[in-house]
């Protein structure tokens, strides 16, 4: 059995200097690859450095909604250069966050669309962060050509919203939230999404799955996310692992 954590922040300060140890722990839990996610200039640089340092690490780079106000022409030029570097597999994480509202919403929407256009020009998939903004996210994605792939990261939309997103060329990535007892809407969405369109992630160091909820998350714990998905889908862990691995390789064009 083998797994891929398709969205993790190994570039976060809590892992600094101990990345090799966490990668070894992930390997022991049959996690063979992971994608380290950028979100701002610092995290982007760190994701690139880790992908260059470790064979099983890939990178994505982008500007998340929290820093959308800082995305100007110079930032776009730098991002374009970074997206062409080896082992960069996607533009992300990008999107909308109406919970924190760190950037004005109209700026978030404009920067989201600008980065979607950039990904299309470069023939890259996108990795999408959406919090309390599902309707606007859907309307924006509906207007864009997603032929190169899109992943809704740490997806926690309602079943009704899931039905709408299923009409688009998007994949659904579930995190440790799928293991939370009270996350009933997420459970129903997991059941709605065909296994062929489903990915698993940790979003480490956040959203730690059961049985380690309350402790710091880490890439290896994607094993327990897959386990929760298997229980919800009433199928074997091995089947979830095999299908999500294949889905991740396909959407991110991994070697």
C-alpha cells in the first residue's frame, strides 16, 4: 500500500530542522510522496527548497487569499518564474477566505482569477482554498477553463454545494476533518464524491485526524485520513490508498 499527502505545510516553522524525521515517520506509515504547499513569498521559497532537498517532496506555489493584497505585477512575475522550476506541480494554494477576511473580498476575487488565468497559461493545475466562500468560488471556477485540473483542498462543503462542484472539472481533497465525529456534512460529502475524484491530505500542522486530534498534525497522518474515508465509503483502506494515489499522480502529473 502507498499513499500521497497532496497538501501539507512541511515548510511551516514547527517542522523546521526536523523535516527528515517527519518524512521518515511518514514513510513508516506508507506515505511515499507529499506535496509541500506555498501560500505567500516565504512559504513559497521554503516549499521550493524542500522539494529540491528531498526526493519524495514536490512543491506548489501561489498567493493565498490572506496575502492577496500583496499580489502585484512584480509578485506575479516572480511567481511565474517559480512555477517553471523543477518539481513544482501546481499553482496553489489560492482562493477565497471570507472567514478571516485578511484581504478585501473584491481583491481576493480578482487575485484568485488572475492566478487561475496564470495557471491556464502555464498548463498547470490549481489547488484551491475556500472558507465561507463556496458560492463565490463556484461561480468563479464555472467561468474558467479547468482543463488542466483543480483540487478543492480540505474540502468541507455541504452536500448541496458538493453536487454543484461535481459538475465542474475539480477533484475533492479531504483532510482530517473527515474523521471528526461531528463533521456530519463532510461525511455526507465524502459519500457523494466518487472515489475516482477523491484525494487525501493532512494540511499539517493543522486539522489533525483521529486518533491524534488535539495534537500537532504531520504528513504521515494522511494514513488516518484515508482510514476515515474508507470507513465512510464502506470499502478497504487499500482501495482508498490505491485510488487516491492514482488520482493524485494524474491531476498533478507526477513523475
